[in-house]
C-alpha cells in the first residue's frame, strides 16, 4: 500500500474519517477518528490481511482448497470500519 487515502463513513449521524495502512505483509492498521466533534472516537486497530500482491507466491503455491483457511484475503471494507466504530462506542474501556 503505497499511499494512504482518507475515507469518510457516517455511523448514527456522525461522520468519521478512516485510513488503512500496511503494517507488515500479513496485517494492516485501520485508523478512525471523529470529524464532527460529537462522540470522540479515535481508534487504531491491527487487522489481519494477507495482501495478494505481497504474498502472491505463497498464495498460488498453497493447496487451493486451503487458501481461505491459511490466508486472510478479505480487504478492509466500510462494513468492517462501521463494526469497529460501534464496538469502540459500546466498550467504555476502549478509550473512545
């Protein structure tokens, strides 16, 4: 992941911005922060993701029936970001 792009998501009438950046070949870091000044949510979550571009060799040499079991190939989506925000808001110990 060469560049980091800010994206906006609206959860319960509150706007948040989020970015995804590469942590290592097997993980990305999702950062989320509030842009409206309402409930303050700042979170940083490390998410498993085996980037197909970085792991091409190991992915294509793995038994095709085991690829989904061995590699985390689902990219970060707005649905995942929404879930992370809701979990942070529901957890008083998260610091959100």
